[in-house]
């Protein structure tokens, strides 16, 4: 579904990604972990071309993406993204947030978009908030709207960039539950998170990044219980698992 | 007793002049309105040029803004008046309104540029991540939010425009200040006359401020 080969990314002189190879298969949930500055968020943003790579190839659904020539908007429409700070559109209601892209990008009729949006909002448990503006929502509700907004485009895969890091502890659970439901339905997901419990329970694979390279790529059981990698063990000790 | 005397002469001047001032006030409002429209249009155009990726457009916009901000309005009015009227026939009224509009365009461009660039980067990214293209992202996500944010400083700028419109008296437009000048020169009651005209400006500004407050509140409903 998503394939990255030899991805390099630098910001000025700082080389953040130093050659990353990774493949995500359809229906797979991959969790990216690593200390801050390891490049995991940057890598995730490269998968959606919010950052353009300096070197390397990214293939989405079997199609090799040319960053310079291809219409990146079209590529992005197929891969949803959920951000740490939600980034809901504050001048639009919850419903309008969810309807916006299907109408503008997919040219879906307004009435159809509305029906679909309400259905998806029901799925994330926010039917009653459809006509509310985002600033009236809690962090957990905002993030669930953000997920609904991404889902409305019927993406082939979803990227999550630390979706629960900006939330109060008591609101984390409701967002993780929605993500877990998506995983159970077979959504392809790449998740950058510090929620090790989520990684243990939901991930098919856990990938550890360190200083811009992948140092471990394993199933959760191996990763959390039988890792032979010194760095991974240090990291797990640090996050207290 | 000087104070009651002042009130008496003030009242006299007020009663003698209000008809003329009402007409002049209307002219002030018209000039301001035209200048605001021209200024807003120019402001949008030059703000877009400044945030564009074209070096040439950026340079043109910077040149315009630097020239306007770097010279006094009164010089710009004279320059435009004599510059334009040497090429085409133009009423003083229009020359003044256009000069005031061109002047304001530079400041309004900076207001728009600031409010556009002040929109959180995450808004653009969220829009792009949904598959919207650059122009859809600007039109649907960035500009509506930027406009909302621009309204308070824009209102402020419009008040400045209203007051600055007094300067077009130098090219002989009979707006409030021009009329006040003429009245004062004929009745020799300069103090009272300028007090009266000051009051008119104050009233106009207060009315406009109230309208602006009302509009801002209306926009803020539910948000």
C-alpha cells in the first residue's frame, strides 16, 4: 500500500532521515516509535508529501510518486492524515469540516456529502456535535472530528502524527478507541505515537527509528518482550513499559 | 465670563454653518468610501503579490509599499492631482479620492499580508493533506480566517482614512475641513469653527466605530 525506499530528508545541513526503507501492506497497522528528534514525524510527513524528500522513492498503492511532476493533491487525497494539534477549520462547523474536502476535491454533491459526513460522525460518536464550531469541543472530540474529516475522503490509508499527544490524559482513551475500531475494520494505518499500550494491542508491526534510520522492525511481542537491540531496550525502559 | 461666551459663539457658529457642513460631511463620507474601496482592492492585489512566489511581483509590491509609506500623504495628493490632471481631465474630488485610495492600498496590503501569514501553518497542511490544491486551500481555508483576523486593523485603517480625507482640502475639495477653512476665513471665528468641524469628525468616527463593533460581534457568534 505504502512503500518507502531509501528516503533521505535534510533541513539545511541537518540530515533528519538517512535512508529509510519501509513497506506497509493493505490492512496493516504500523506504529512508529522513537525518541524525539529521531525523525518519525518527518518520515510520516514525507509519506503524505507535506515534506518533500531529498532522495528516495515513495510508492502509494503501486504507483511511484514523482514529487516534482505529479499532482500531489491527487496523491494526498488518497492518504488521510491526522495531526497532533487537530488542525480543524475553526471557521467551519463540525459538519462543514467533514464535508469540505469531498465537495471540493471529489466534487460530491452537497446532499450526498452531508449524508456521508453525518454517518461518519455517528461512527466516531459525534452526531450531536454536527452543527457546533470546533472551539466548543474538547480535545478528544476535536481529534475524533479530525479523524472523521480524514475518513470522509475514503482514504486507502491513514497517517496519524502523535494523535493523542496534545490531549489531557482522560481524553486519550476515546481517540485510541476510534483508532482501534478503524484498525479492526481493516484500515491501513501508520501511527506515530508514544502510547505503548496501543502499540502492543493494535499494531501488527512496531518500527523503531533512531537518528534517522530504522533500527528495529518487529511484531509487538518481539519488540516489547524479546528485543535484542540495545537502543530499543533503553527506549522501552525510558517509556516505562 | 469667557466660558459661557464660548458656548454662545459656538452655538451661533454651529447654527450658521450646519447646512454647509452637512453637505461637506456627505462629501467626506463619499471620498472616504471611495478611498476605502480602492484601497481594499489595491490592498488585496498587492498582498497577494507579496505572498506570491514570484520575485518580480514581490519587488513591485515592495516598491509600491515603500514609496507610499515613505512619503507624506499630502505630497502624494499633490503629486497625483497634478500628475493625473496633466494627462486627463479629472475633478478634484476624484483626484483626491483616488490619491487617498492609492495611499491606503499600501497599508491595507500590509494588513492583509500579516493576517494571511498569521494563519497557523497547520491549517494549510490539514487542507493540503485532504487533497485540496493550493488555490482551494487559500480560497476556502486561509482567506476566510485571514479576513476575520484583518477586520479590527482594517477598521482602524478606515478610521485613519476618514480623518486623512481632510487633507484633500489642499486640492480644493469642499469636504468638511475645506469648508471649515473657508468659513473660518470669512467669520474670523477660527476657534469655534474648528471646534465645530472637529466635532463632526468625532461623530463620524464614533458612528463608524459602533458599526464596526457590531459587525465584529456578529462575526464572533458561536465562534
